[in-house]
């Protein structure tokens, strides 16, 4: 612990993911007192047809 | 919030997913008082070899 | 499978939960072809200080 | 989306949580291009007896 | 990684949890080649009113 | 219930998964008193670029 799961759409580059996990790791260490060696982050990516807001699939939305 | 995660096997059509998220959204608004604009649903799909019941993988089961 | 996790704030009554899971179960059977006997739903409830939107905790928001 | 779940031990103060979600929100906006209005974060807190590393419960570990 | 989340009803003793995480840890090391030092297990416990099978809450079921 | 989610890297064979779910099922029945018929296990597999420890992506680590 801690374990952080990020649920987001697919499509970010490895460089974006690299910067994202570094920043979240730093936030967890600074604000939650986490030990970085035991802090793991997992990114779950979803295609637009596997996500909905207000009951409308991502593939059917004009505003995401 | 709310956030609803659906774990199921892969293979539903977009039309099935479209109807499913609409119905779940309606259920959350009616019965849990959710604000649809902040209600998100994510569908995680699994291949049969990544799921088990009673300790037997989906690819090895005759009855799912 | 399927397994449905609902993440929401604490505070709904048992009667609300009863109606909610019945409606979600019906939606999963009708639209996703689920076998109700193997369909499980879990509700995770969070206090307002354990949830944020736009980086602002629920206890600090005026609009939820 | 995105939806971020943080699994950690119980015991952080509201002030720590306040700073933590603000920093994670900023990281998601900057590095993943998230729309903050649709970005939700949930914190799941566990007592030490509900977590293990290397097969040893938190209540039995000397080094966390 | 790996990270294992166990969703179950509340009520197991610490001794049951102790034996459970030891056995799951051993299974992950033996069968999935996991490094125990980086293998974390979290137990999420639910009251009976926060879980349903076949659309019926745990508090309303006679057979669990 | 119970529902067990295993988060791990992709790449295990079906034979490894077969043995893994059998062992975890046995552990849950023996130590947590689970009813195997209602015990489901799901495996979520991640590519190395979707996981980090200590803020460093799996694709950038030399030691996993």
C-alpha cells in the first residue's frame, strides 16, 4: 500500500503516463506519507464504448 | 460519484452496452438519488481465461 | 460474473439499496444477458471526506 | 472519467486528504489532459488487519 | 504488483485473515511467479445490506 | 461473494492461471469459509507501461 488505480480512456502516450505516475507518486509521498518503494500505480484504459456519463456511452457523446 | 464498475465477459455489442448503461443510469437516479451529470459507468471486459467460478477457469467450464 | 461495484456516498437506506440492486439486476439480465444466480452487486460507501471532484473534497464542496 | 481510487491505510487527517486530492487532480489535468469537472477521486481506507505484504498482515509486520 | 483485492462479508477473525493472506501469497508466488515483497493483498469487507445476489440484498436472503 | 480481483502484468499462460485460481479458490474455502459456487475470481492484466512502482513505469524499471 498504497495502491492507486487510475481509470481513464485509452490513448495517452508513454511519455504522458511517465509524467503522470511520477507526479502522483510525489503527491502520495508528500501528502499521505507513503513509502515510495511500496507505492504502486496501475492504469486501466477503456475504449469509448466501455464508458458512460449520464447514461450515454462515450461513442455517443459530443461533449466528453 | 457515483461510479459504477461492471465486470463482465467480453462480447456484448455496442447496442447492448448502450441499453445497459441507460438502464443502470436510470436506476441510480431513481433509487439512489444520483445526479446523472456526475454519474459515470465503466465496463471492464474479461476473456474467459481471466475469470473463474468455483476455482475453474471460464475456458474450462461447461456451465458458465 | 458479472460483478457490479457501486461506489457512492454513505447514507442510503436499506429500502433504497433494495430497490437499487433489484433494478440493476434486471438491467443486467435484460441488456447484458446475465445469469442472475451468478450476478453479484457490491456497494462501497464513502464518507464525504474520502471523495473529491475537481480536486475538492466532498466536505469542502457546496455543490455535490 | 477519469476516476482515481486510492487504497491506503486509515489514519490520514482531512487536511492531508485535502492536499492529496488537490495534487492528484492537478497531476491528472496537467499530464493526462483530464477535465477536472469530470475527474473524481475516491479514498478507500483499510485497517491494518485488512492488508498484507509478502503474505503477512499489517498488524503482524514490524516494517510496514 | 501484483495487487489482490478480496471482496467479502465482514466478520472473519484476524486469525482467519492471517491464514488467508498467507495462502494467497503462497499461491501467487508458486503459480504466477510473483515477488512476495511486492505482492500486496487488501480485504474489503461489506455488511450484508451492501451486497446482493440475483438482485436480492444479503439481509433479505435466506441462502447466502 | 466473495469476489477476488487479481491485478498483475500480462503474460501468464492459461496453465498458470488455471493453477492459480484453483489454489486461491481452495484458500478462500479453507480459511474464509467461502462457498465455492459463489466465489468468483477475475484477473486483470496490465502491460508494463500501465504500471509503476516508486513513480517509475514498468517499461523504465530494471528491477521489477
